[in-house]
C-alpha cells in the first residue's frame, strides 16, 4: 500500500507495475536518477539529483517500505593544488596525489576537468581547475599536481584558442577532451548500445589512475620465441566467441578468448595477432542496414580513439571498476596465453584516428593541437594517405615520442610480445612542415622534401628500431598505404622489422589456382622470398607469409567465388577489393556439384600445405581452419553478425575434417627443423625437381613445382605441387637403401589426406599398400590440383 501511495503522489495516472515490489523499486530509482538530455558540457559544480529512494525491510522482515527523501548536496570535493611537473605526460600517481601533464603548443588557456561518474552521462563538470600559464605551464606542456579525493572521478581537458580550420586550429571550449595518455576510458558500458538520447558519440573521459591498481602477473615473463618458430593466428576478440555456439561464459570478450586458448594450442598456434584492441567506437558507422535488417558497426576497429586504453567493451566488466576492468582482463588474456606457450601481438593503427576529416568529431588530438598531431596541407586540409579522412603526423617530434611511449607501455605494463603496424608505410612519410634542421639538426643540401614524402631513414622507425625496450619484440609492418606507397621488400627495417608479404599472397593464389607463369615465383615464396629480403640483409623470418587475412576473402570463399558479393554492406557492391586472384573451381557460390566441392576441398588443403612448408612465418585467419564463409563478402568491416563470428558448431561438424588437416600440418611444421630456417636454403639442403628428378620446369606454361629438403628430424622431405588440370605420374629422386613413403596427399579423402597416428594402423597400412607398386618403381601418381609430402625411410626389403 505504501508503494502505491508513494507512486501515486509522484506520478499522475500511475498504473501499478506487473512485477515484484523489489524490481519495481529498482526501476523507479533508475527513473528518478536518470541522466539529463544531451547538451554541451556545463560546469555546474556539485549540483546533484534532488531525490533518492531508500528501501528497507520492516522490522518483521515480511514487507518492504520505501520513502522519498530529499538528497542533500554532496560535500564539495576538496583538492590541494600544486604547480606539478611537465613529465611524464598523462596522469601519474605520485607522492600521495596525481600529476597531470598534457601537450598543447597553440592553446591560449587550459583547464583540468574532474567529473564524477554520476555527472558524466549528464555532461556536467564536477570540478574545473583553471591552469595558470605562469605556474602550470612549462614550454608547451600544461601541468598540475593534485591531492584529494579521486573516488568515482574521471577527468578530461578543456582548451581555449582559435577555431580556424584554414590555419589548422580546432579549439572548442565546449568540448571535454580525452587525455592521449589515458590508460583507461569510461563511456558506454555495453557493446553496440547507444548512449544517452541515442547518441553514437556520448561523452568519454579518462580514468584517474591510482597506486592501488595492481594485477597479479603470477610471475609472467616474455616467451621470446625466435620469430622463425612462430605460427601466427590473426583473430578478432569479439568475433572469436560471440556466436552462441561458443558456449562461452563471457562471449565476445577477452575472457572469452581465455576460455578458448586450449583450442588454439591444439591447433598448433603459438602466437595470436589481435585485431585492434585499442579503444574505438563501434558505433562510428552506426546506421540501419536494410539488406540484413540489423545495424552497421565499426566491427574491425581500425579507427582508434585512444592508444593507451584497451577496448572497454571487449571486457566482461564493461566500464566496471572505472574502466580498469578492461585493463585487468586484457592482462589476464596475455598471462594465460603465455602459460600455454602462446605469444600475443597487437594490431596497432598509428596511421590515422577516429577524428576523421574536417567533418569528424573533436575528441582528443584535434582539440589539443590539430596541426601537430595530423598531417596538414598549407590551407589546413587533411592529407588522407590512410583512406580514412586524416593521417597521423607520425614523424613530428611530439607524435613520434607519443607513439614510442605508447608501445613501451604495452610491452612493459601489458606484457604484449609485439605489434603489427596497420598501413605502416605512413610511418615512413615526412611530417607536416618538414624541416631538416628540426629532425637532423642541420640543413641538408638539396633537401626538397614535402609533406608525406617517403623517407629513407624515418625518425619514428629509427626510434622504435633502436629503443632498448622495443627492439626486442616482434615488429611487423603492413608495408603499404592508401596513398600508393608500396614497400614490400623495401620497408626501412634496421634488420629487425618483418613485413606482411602481400606478394607471397598474390603469387601463391595465382599458382595454386593454375595460372601460367608463376612456377618460378612460387619457388621464391617457398624459400622465404629471398628476391625481396636477402639483398637487404634480412632473413626468411622477416617475411610474414599469408594467403588470407581479415581483409578480403576467407580461405573457403577464395575457392568458392570468382567475384566479391558485398551487397550486404549497403554500398551497391562498390566497396572491397576487385582483384582477388580467386577461383570458384567451376561454379559460383556454395551450392555446387560434388565434383566442384571436392576440388575446393583439395584447393584449401593445397593453400594451407603451401603456407606451412614455406620458409618464413606462416599466418592464417580465424575460422579458415574449418572453412568459414562470409558468403563471398570480402569487406566485412561493418558486420557484427554471423559473417564475422567464429562458428564453433561448424568447426565441430564432421565436414570440418579440414580442421584435422590444419592441426596436423602445423604440428608437422613445428617438428621439422628445416621448415623454419635461420637463413635462406642453399643447394646443399634444397634441390628442385620436375616431373623427373633434378629437372625443374620454370617455363611460362609450367604448373608443377617439386623439391627435396634435408631435415635433421625427418631425414629428407619430398614436397610437390601439381596445379594443372591434368593428373600426372612423377618420378621420384633415387635414394639407394631408402624408400619414399606418403605422408600427405591432398588428392585423397580425409582422413587419408594425412596419414597420421590417429588413423588405425591397419587402415594406414592398406592406404600405403595402395600405392606400393608405384613407390616400388620410385613413382607417385598425383591428382590434378593436388600437393604431396613424402618422407624418406630406410628400405627394409633390401
């Protein structure tokens, strides 16, 4: 009764809820304390909601009561202010307080804004502290040291200055800016959920760090695997366990990945490359997709907001513990991966940010010092070498210092093992207002470099390559950008950088599908691409070999579609790559004849086998190990749905014999000393063959490549690829006293495609006897579009 009277007095025309009083009280409390409509940030001090509901059980314990009392305004936060220190940048706990330092060279004034978590969704500043340019500024760095109560408190900055885009200035005092050095960001807590008033870009703020923020690493140390020993698995944190078939307790999160690490171990993976996990806004492209009836998202995450902060909505805690839950869950992922002998590499996007072009939002860098952080033309226009609206000014002294310190943080604090740099060629371009005196200390005769010119010795790459912390981790460049700069084989490397070998991908696709003229190029790929890396002093492991990645066709779609099918993206099939070097094996789409499906199965095995027997570092994409399909869509950047979700049910189906094949191939690679060489193979170890021993065919029409490889573990391997539509019988190299025995033949049906120990002994013997008459004559029959691995064994019949 008291509840009804209470609600009647507060709400006209009140109708009682259809749930329990306990749930109703919770609902009503949320209504009373709901956030205000979206508006510009106001500095309203300590104003708070006027009412709060208190509910207590009666003394008898058999009823609940509720009263509304006026909530007294909270006591004003008390802080002690000191000038502070200009270094280090960011918010740093020290001496019983927190030091705040931020760079801005052209702002006329600055203030530190402290915001309680309750004020954040209402866009209210709880406490604003104006910084005195005489005492709180050193050079171009604004700073202040505070002591006080930071509980439930986040922060941002407000800067004033000229708003003059033609001069490269975007100061807007109505914006509260994120600290570029913030270690955690608080905003929306749930992935894909709009903010207050259905905002796609609700206010974000930086978490005030504390000395009590600790994580138990349980003695974790870097694994430091030699790079030549890696098998890399490119994966998406959310997509890996988001599908209901994952049966994950924490689907779509860092902890969800932790639950599946044993699966990756079984697959033979010893390094995972995480697609972007820096804080980004998945609602950046939010719009209704009329094709699928869902909403378009920024699923891939290549649009960073803050580089020091892990993506909070990949955490089961969301913004719990003030966003630090995501930090600890990411650390947990790294720690647990290391326990299983799996390294963790991050895909980092230092080529552009989420602030886009001049029409984009002002979130952080643009409002702090736009002309420093972005590459600008003389009239303030944004250079767009990234294809995403802006280009990060990577070789500016302030920006390159920022990038190096960020990378150090992820290695030293988060224990990651390396980085893959998206569109890394941008990191080699000259900065805005390029000045040789500024970079090298003196004028260089004939120096006519303009903004964006590729540099032979880029200062940023130089700093990273010679940094005492960073030079010891894996550094992988995607050696091209959207401005036409293609540096595969030519990326400035200091002997330690590796590259995504896009040329390997293109050559292997062309050869395996039977295109003339690629036999010699395939041989280079199998040897670790010495044509690209040997002259520059690099080794096979500097080549990251891949056939498929997140961008483009999946492995299954590569053999199923001749053309992209991107209508679901809502861009009239105009987006995505048009030159995929794919082959549908005779029929377009998944519905095909039995013959075509068998051919596709062989081709998938051919690609994977080629990847695993090539010198260099193999990398394959999440889901390719069971034949994941995206329906021919080669640009699924915007889909938070089945296209990008790992299908655990499909992997477990009987039709996923390909998974077994992949597991056995990765195991075989790990066991073979010769498939991860320190240097390029020479004639002492490797010999080329054709249909006859020692007679390779490098002609334009050749579709056959074979070689033998000396291996200290398995003695000698014979590996051959027949990319012709015609079956062949090949003559094997004569090894007196020894006999070639089949191990892998992609032309055979599973499980006889790989004669491993999991096949009953009698079945293995029968399978081998079927080819005994050929092997007795040192011959072997190969089906069209097939590949084989034979092992040399002592001939006991002699």
